[in-house]
């Protein structure tokens, strides 16, 4: 019976972090395989315009995803479109993955399963995503220069988004369901000193528009009164949902389910790394995910050399 091949690196997920890891792994002449259960590119493919990726002032998510995958393949990385069902660390440190009924062995694993934005759950939300409705103000805020926008949320990210947009947009609303914010005190002080209008004790009842978002209707929780707010854009910042169920119980997670790593992107398990939106980090962008991919492969290469 033939011996089962052991790969150097298996990357789970093909967002920008995973595909950058594929580029670096292939370029280092490591046997690198990317496993993807859906379409390569992750959340990036739902972005209609990307204008803040260095040296590429104008592109879209699908194009950038295709270019990244072609780049990874150029250096020898392979992609296999199948989902991973389980990961097990064997006694000798080898990682055993089960994917579509197939056993895959590898020296190291890079987790790049990403996260999904927590949604409002309203009609038209999916329809208007990218058409006036977004989940990343630092990604897309530039499209709303001198326009009227709102942020929904009350945590650090929501307040940071509102403050960021206040330097770009002509008017910014912060819609929050409570009468006090969860954001840290420093951010709250900055918000109080800004021109952002906070809509307290309110939830969004309806998204308005036909072909694109034109406003929202909010409901005041104290007296049930409704308010129509005309908008050019709405950013939802009520948290994300990390796709970390596969490794729950295997690696350390924070209370929100994000993977805890060191600066080298290593998880609590030797030889397993996490990159991109799935790990604990302060900024989730295409470029920071790509940086994670490079860092993780550098660490994985060192691990492989030390365990030969």
C-alpha cells in the first residue's frame, strides 16, 4: 500500500489571507494546498469597488480574488474546492484533516475561514449590500464624501466608524438601540465633541429605496415613535460572526469566537496558524489579511525546519 502524502501547508479558506499564504508558501517551494468549500475570495468578492489596496487604485473584489488565486497558482500552490469536516493533531505533530470523506495529512495548517458581518435581518438588506449598505466604513467610506450616512451600532467599531465618516461625509448619524454606548470612554468623549448626531434608543425598522438605499425608518423604543432618515449610505457595525466552529475546542478562542494568536499568527496549537478576519485583531481589511498570510507562512516554514 502506498504511503499517504504529507503536505507542508494546508490552508483552509481562500480569502485574501489564505491566498496570500498560498503565494508565499508556493514561492518558498513548500507543498501548499488551499481548501475552499465555496468560491475563492471570501467576503472580498462581495465588494464592488476596492480603491485602497496599494498600487491598485481601482479594482473590484472578484477581480482581485481572481488575480490573487492566479498569483498563488503561478508559484505552485494548488486549490481544491472542498470543505473541511475535522482537524486532528496526531502524536507526532502531523495534522489530519477530513475533507469530503478524504484524509489529508499536513505538517502545518493555516486557518483562513474568515467571518461574516452580523446583519440586521431586514428586507432589502442583501439587495442593497454594495448599493448604499455596507459593513466596513474604513473600506467604503470614501465613496460617501460630502454625502449623508448613518452607522448602526454602539460599540467601539461603530463609534470609530462614525468618527471616521464625520471627516468625510456632510452629515453622520449614529443609530443605537440603547441610551448609552458600549464603546470605551475615550471614544465616547471624542464622539461628544464631534458633529455626529446620535439617535438614541432606536432600532432600524425598515430600509428604504428601490434600486439602492435612500434612507431608513427608525423606531424609538421608549415611545414607539417612528422617524424617517434620508441617507446616501448606511454602515452596519453590530459585530461579526467568526467561522471558527471547526476549531472550537482545538485552539483557544476569545469569548466572541475569534481565534487568539500571537504576532506570528500562531494559535495555541503548535503548527496551526490563523489569518485574516477569523483571528483577534484591531483592523479587518484585505491588506491586513494579506499581511497575516505572509507572516503565517514565515512562521510555518520555521516550524517545518525545526521539526524535520
